[in-house]
């Protein structure tokens, strides 16, 4: 079995407990499926006759044998023109959404990779690392469908593999499968988002959601676009408002990478509205022995940078200086999984987090419990993002603070609580 089939099975079968009820359909790369649960008296022959397809197609689509068992979940492939309706045997909800999910599964690269394996059983266990983000995001979406179904919301989901390829995005657009959907989630990367927003960004009958990208270019002049990742200027205001309101320490220094001086200047201007003096320092050298003398015994340090190497080096350097620091950075710090948590706590590193997960809240603790129960593993950030987006836009759960970026443009998410680490856990900073 090829890796394409593995990915589809992982979506449709391994994760089946979190999928839609029978009144929903799923479309993957123009192939449509209905979820069906085996009942008493069912046989492979009776199911095939009911849906008007061959037994062989059911077996191939579900990685199963001829024998069935009670409550077994099957995904029945159907043609777009089929007379079989998923609504034939189910109550039709008054809330219904057609949603397109555009994610980089890289199915083509996965198949190429496993083709070199002589041991096909071993090959079937291999999934390209860069496919993991899409699969984890998909897990969150699938879990949300379980919750939405209980709320009486019907979801018709179309899934496209973007491959992070602009030509593939163009082909998806040309297929017209996005023309009638209500919500487009993705693509993940900004260059592909721009293509989608160029086609559909002014369509008042749909919304385009950017789940992860921090680029704001696709928002401009496209009223139907929404960005979940809080942009820099909003993060800057969150940081500076907190410092002005809460800090008694007047020794504030902004350490910046020369290529990102504009970020530093913006934060300086915000701070000067509430404090008398702010020091700016371009960090040409980041070695601890080279910069130790430039810091005071007690100081607030701001690192306005999206440069992974610069931020990592600066945090390491500050950790080696015998001073009492409180450090403020941007949301990207959370994604740097190589950072030392002891050092993050020692420096009391603060940053805005538009994807904050708080186990102290009932909603997030229920999400954690439900996710682990369904998938027997802990969720990633991407799973939570997929879950939250679906509940916010389909389940009327207000999780974001959306505001128009500018007149005639899309909306940005201004909800990004300031957080820091305590006892190896990420918690909200004192307001």
C-alpha cells in the first residue's frame, strides 16, 4: 500500500471516531466519501448494493477484508453525480457549511520516498516529516467535527493536498471545487495564500482563513480574508502596554538585529508614550563576553525579532550574564523547541501567544481529554489550531478578537494573551 493510501486511511479510518456522522460527506482531491457504520444484518454485499458500487471498491477504500463487524466504520466512495444522498437516512440540520481544507500533505513526495524501500511493510510506516504538520492539523479538524455534529452542525469537508506548490494551488482553483464553499482554511504558507485571496478574497459569500502565516500581504484589499496569527504591530502593542502598566523597572533596552531595526523602532515609539527613556542597541556581537558590560544589574530586555538564530543566541547570552532580567519577545519563541526551559524561566521570558493552550480552563482541558481519548496521543499546536478554527467559525464559539486590518481589507486576530513559563508550564502573565 502506498503512502497516499496510508495518509487517507489515517484520516478516514485510524481517526474515524472523531469523524462526521452519516449525514456528512468528505471530499479528498475530488473523490467523495460517505461515512457508514455497520449495523446488525449488514453484509458487504448488502452495503455495496445499497450504495450502488462494487464490493472491491469498498474493500480498497477501507483497507478491510470481506468480513464485517458491528459498528465498523466504512468510508464509501461515491461519484459526484450519484443519486445516493448522505441526508437520506438522517435529520438535516439547519446549520450547514461547505469547507475546503488546503494543507501540504506532500502525498506525491511520500510515495516517491517509499518507492525505494524493498520492504513494503517498512515503507508503509514511513511518512515524510514535513507532512506531520498537515496531519496534526487535520486531527484537530476531525475532532472538532465530533463536537460540531453534537451541536447539530453539518459539515461537508473538501480536502486538497497543496504540496506547498503554487502550480498545484492554481490547478485546485481551476477545478472550481472552491467556487461554492463557504470557508477556505489555508493554504498554510503565505505565497499560496496570496493566490487563493487573489481569486476569492473579495467574494462576500465566503471567508479565507490563514491559520498560521504571519504575513499580512494577502489581507490587503481582500475583505473576505482572516488572519489567526497575530501580526507584529498588534504583538508590539500587547508587549508595550504590559511593560508600561506593570513594570516599576525603568531600565529598558531593546536589543535588535540590524536587519530588523524597523521592528525595534516601532516598539520604541510605543514605549515612549508611557516611559521617559528607552535604550536601543544593535547587537552586532552576541557572545556573552562581548556584551556583558552593556547590561545593568536589573533590566527589561526586549527582543523584537523573528530571526530564530538571533533570538536563540540572545537568550543564551542573557542567560550567561549575572543580572536580573525580564525578557520580552515575539510569539515565534514558542515554536523554538530547542530552547532551554530553565533558561526561559530564569530570564522570565514573556511573549504574546495567539495559540495559547490553558489547561486551567474547562474548554482546553476537555479538548486535551477528548483528543487523547480519540487518538491515544497528546495534541500538537497544529491540532489545537485546527480544532479552534472550526469551533469558532462553525460552532459560534467566540475564540478570537477579529478586527478589520484596514478599510477595505481583511481581518486580524487581536486576541494574543501575554504568557511566560512557570514550573515548566506556559501561563498567562499578570495583567
